[in-house]
C-alpha cells in the first residue's frame, strides 16, 4: 500500500465509497501523516462516511479553522511590530492563502508564520520583532552562523508569550542554491490583501511553492505542498507563469510541478523517469502513515543538501551536524 489511496480520495472523493474499516484507518493515518486531514475533510463533504469517521473529519476542519485564525492573528501582530519602521508584511505560504481566502486554504494546517522582507532591512526587522516580544530559537552558534551566512531566512524566532514561531525570509531559496529567484521582483509585485498585509502575485505564489518543493527540500510532506500547487494553478495564466518562472530561473521545476500535479491530483500527464522517481518519493507511505522506501527517502534527503550548497561545503556541513548528533529521520 502507498499514499496513492490518499491522493485518489483527494482527486475523486467518490472513491472512498466502499472502503472497509482497514481502508478508512489507512486513509486517515496517511492524511494525518501528510498534514492533509483537514483538506481531506473538506473534500469529503457530501460523501457518505462511516459514523466513526465523521467526528474525526469534523475535528480536523475545526482544527484547521483554528490554525487559520491563529495564523492571521500572528500576521497582524507582525504587521503591528513592523509598521513603525515602514516595513509592509508580505505573507508567504499557508498564512497568505488563509488571509486572502484562496482555495488552497481549505483545511490547510498552518505552522510557522513566514514573511518576506528586503535583505537590507533584515536586521531592522529582527530588532522590531524582538522589541515586540519575539526571541531567537536557535542557541547553537554554528546553526546561527549557518542561517545568517548561507540561508534565505533569519534563524527562527518564537514569541515569548504566544509560543508562535516566525520565519523572516529575505529570499525564497538558500543563497548557495543553484537557482536564484528574483526576490526583489517578488516584493515589488506583491499584492495587497488588507490593512498592511501583502502576498506574492499569483505567478510568484506558484513559483515559491514549486521552489520550496522541488528546488530545495527533501519532499517530506510533499503531497501537501503539491496540493497547494494544484490549487494555485487553477487560476493561473500559463503564459504569464512561464515568463515569471523563467525570470526566477526555475522554469524546468515549474513544468515538472505542473506534470506531477496533473498526474497525481488532476486528469493525468506523461511523466519522465525523473518525474516517476519524485512521484515514488511523494507516495512513500504505508497504511500506518509511516514512511517507506527508506533508501529513496534518504537519497532525497542527501539531494536536498546537495541542491543547497557546493560539495565541499556540503561535506563540511553534514560532518558538523553528524558530530553534533543530528541524524536524518
């Protein structure tokens, strides 16, 4: 069994009809593991589900709604903190979808607050947030230096009272990554949501989601990210997206994401061999919600670091993390 059961239910909710108890257990376990249980709950509205399943789906929708409210409140608090220094808040990822009422918001769980600010204002932004009650999470000098020198964001911060984290980005991929999206253009073309809160334009929202999925990470939780992309693509001008992706240097990744989204959540697409490997990684989960294909998962973990930095830097970084006791999960 693989996460194909979950993606079938998201693509065509009617396929859940006839699932036995073991099938429902597997579907729910996979959805929880991929943080898609809230999305699944919305997709299954109107479907006949067992009595034992209904409260699970109801709770998932309530949890997602609560997280959306919390995320929007945190965005407003960040806006209040940064307004005195003249910095607008450009929201990224789930909080942007929730604040703007986009289709991708439905049932989506939201973790940290992600915002984008100009790199030359990054220290001023950090000072303003600290004054408003946030503090640094990372206490390790190596990790702190690593974030500041090589990453696309500051070390994570957490609010001392609300226990909510914020990631302050100055671009969308690490500075050592092979692709270098035009963060200045993203900020210049950001669109107003309301009251000092902005989000990336439609094409850049897709480009950012694609960069996060295919040009940076190890594909952990990738089914949720691909669902975001699937939803975001529904209202996009294909030609405008092609032009924007080319400007950001990620056109091959955007085209691959379009194929994968169509193959997994849409009407189908012809996949390359590399696409099939990515799909296999995305679907590597069993009926208990546990990751399978450990060798493939580890290969994508190594690839994620390979994408982020040159070989010698990668070797030094991995050795340092290994000495500190870090092991891939």
